[in-house]
C-alpha cells in the first residue's frame, strides 16, 4: 500500500502541537519523533490522528522527551480496516523507542516516511 505522508513546509515533519490541529478528523497511522534522533520514532500509533496527537502533546511523560529535541509528527490516512496492520508493519520496521502492543492484524507493508534534515 502506498501512503501519502503528511509533511509541513519544505518537506519537514510537523511540530507536534501543530500536528494535532492539522491532523484532526483523519483516521490513519501516525509517528512521533524528536529532533535529537530524527530517524527513529518515539512511538507509532493508529486511530483518530488529531485526537491522539493532541493527547500526546498534553502527556507530561511523553513531553519530557522534548529535552532531546523538538517533538514532531507525521501521519498518513489509512482506511480503518487496514490501520492496525499498517501500524504493526511500521512498528516492526522502525522499532520505535516506546513500543505499543501489537494487534492481531497481519502486517500490511507500506512505504516508509522520508526524513528531510532541518
């Protein structure tokens, strides 16, 4: 499956707080990074993008990671029936720092988000 990863100006990831507003009402998968290690995601999730990213931006346990660099996010719209499988694939490929439990869906291969240096 070919995904269209959301990027801000100049092909960079969105700052986390802005991402929660821009990604509202979109269902799919999301990845959160910090600038200190921009190639390995902190976490990967699926569901309502805006809702999840706004919750993450208010979570003090996750916001502590911002001491390593600005928290940023990217996401892609994915039909609900595939989102768990896409998330499972991304977790397996990218090995996020914070591992979430994997669902029972078979991994659905997708293109990985590209990183563009700041």
